């Protein structure tokens, strides 16, 4: 027996997997159905039909039984050929991991660097594309929100850079972290391939990789030599037996989970979902601003418009972020996100994606403040009070 405050329900504030709504968990709790017809097939078809709307596209949605890494591979192998070059915007850890995968698939990786704490510079993208006279670059890979730094990149500005350079490369955007948290407009912004995953803003357990493709991407698919049997879009595009949509047995529990989560998103309305994330993320940023001191805590992203509404990376100054997370988890039942940057400036992360309300978020922020006080951290003021004040004007009874 030992004395601890860590009782009650554990709070999860990591940037994925996110909190799963009870409605979604309940929807998964069912016996195995007939997989060749009936409710499962109807539900799966309705899910595939509703997925384009959440990426704001008229394009086609593919669902892989995989995590986000699998969706990356599905996107690359279906649209590119061995030896093609891809231009990768180096926004952080996730961009680098995606590029490594491209390299291992036999693609040639070229880089557009970014500055620590800043989003993509569209002029640098335009310069890199304009220098590619032979048009060897077949795709531009951009991570919308890089979950390590929490930077939010301006996709529309990158599209303009592509247009300005008159370069035909496909624009592929990783929205695994940002989908249903930060505003995203696939068709309006001229994105050709969008990549998502089930376990972040979509509020479904990990296990589904999502890829959306427009007509230009589907045309590239017909020429692509990297296609492999499992990931290949071709059988999945056909109106054949439902079995082939997943290249085998459907992910039954996940299909029902995704149906329920989409229902929740449709009931709330995507614009309202984005608004709620904005209000809650503003509260996190208010808290960090209140805590911050010249040598202490601060937001990792310098540019206010480049801060994600899904996740926030907080630099800790002289506070040890690993110790902070340990006390939060062991002492208070709060799980915070680890430091994923290779920068000497240490950080931790708060995930604020998906199934989240002010009670949950203010609990997280006040608990972090309590841990900081207990560690003797120098604080500029009360972040919990600042966050409460930031949310106050938006509460409706
Ligand atoms: C989480 C994440 C991934 C990877 O997803 P997995 O499901 O862990 O493979 C890729 N990109 C971004 C931006 C992410 O946040």
C-alpha cells in the first residue's frame, strides 16, 4: 500500500492516440458479423461515402488496415515509380520519417529546409521547383502539422508556389495530426493526395490508414511502377466484392467505430469542430504565455499563425520535461506527450485533439501548473487562470 493522489480516471493529453469517446468504444463492442453482406458491408460503404467530406474533397477515399506509416506507403507506392525524385519540406521528425520511407522505396529525396520554430517558406519551395528544369520531382511531400514541433504549415501558400513555378509535381499532404482539428481544405487548396490516420482527430483507435486521392493522383497511379499487391488502389477502386476494398477481411470493429465517430463529427459540424479546437488551443497558448519567463517556459513555434490547434510543443527552459511528465503521470494520473525534437532545447507536448472539452483541458493545464509549482519552476503567472479567462467568453449555457 502506498499513499498517492493517482486515482480516478487517467487523463490522456498526448498527441495521439487521443481520447476515444464512449460512443465509439460501445460501437466496437459486438460479435463478428457476416463479412460478405448485411450491416457490415452497408456500414463500410457509408463510411467510404462520408470520408471525402471530412478532407473537403470530391476525390476518392481509401482505407488501409494500418497506422499512419502504412498510409504514407500507400500514397507513395500508388503514385510514384522507382527513381522518381520527391521534394520533402523538412518540418521535423515526421517529415524526415516519411522521407526515409520514400528513400527505402527507391525514390530520390530532395529537401527544402525550414528554420526551427518557423513554418515552411513558400518562396524556398518555389525556388527548389523552379530549379528542377528536367521536372524530375514527381511529388512534393508536406506535413500539415508536424506533431514533434507542433508547427502548422500553410498548404494553400505551398500550392501557390507550385503554381508559380509551373511545376507539375503532385502535392501530397500528411494530415494525420491535423485532420478534424485544424482547418483543412483538400480541393480548395489544390492538394492531390491527403494522408490521415484513425487515432488522432478522428477519435478512433489506431489501426486505419486513410488516403484521399484526386483525379490527378489517380492518373499518376495508372503509370506508377512502385505499386504492390496489398496497397494497390486498382482493385479497391472497382465495384467488385466488398472484400477487395480492404484487400482481405475488413477491419470490422474499426469500421463500426469510424461510422460512430463520423456521425459525431457530422452532428457537431466540421466548422464547429474546428472552432472548438481553436478555442481550446487558444487556452493552451494563453496558459503557456502566462507561465513563460525569459529563461523559462515558452511556445516552440514563434509565428502565431503557424501554431496548431491539435497539439502544442512547450519548451521548458531549465525545467526537466521528463521529470515533469513523470510527476504528472505518477503523481496526478495525467499523461503528457514526450519530447520528440532532437534540439538541445527540451520540451514536452500537450495533445488537444478530438474528444475534448474545457473541463478536460483546464484539468490538464491546472495539473501541469501544479507540477511546475511543485518542481519550483519560475513562472510568470498562473497559466490555469489565463486559460480559464481565455475560454470564458465562449461558454454558452
Ligand atoms: C501520428 C503521426 C504519424 C504517424 O502515424 P502512426 O499511426 O503512428 O504511424 C504521421 N504523421 C503525423 C503528422 C503524425 O502526427
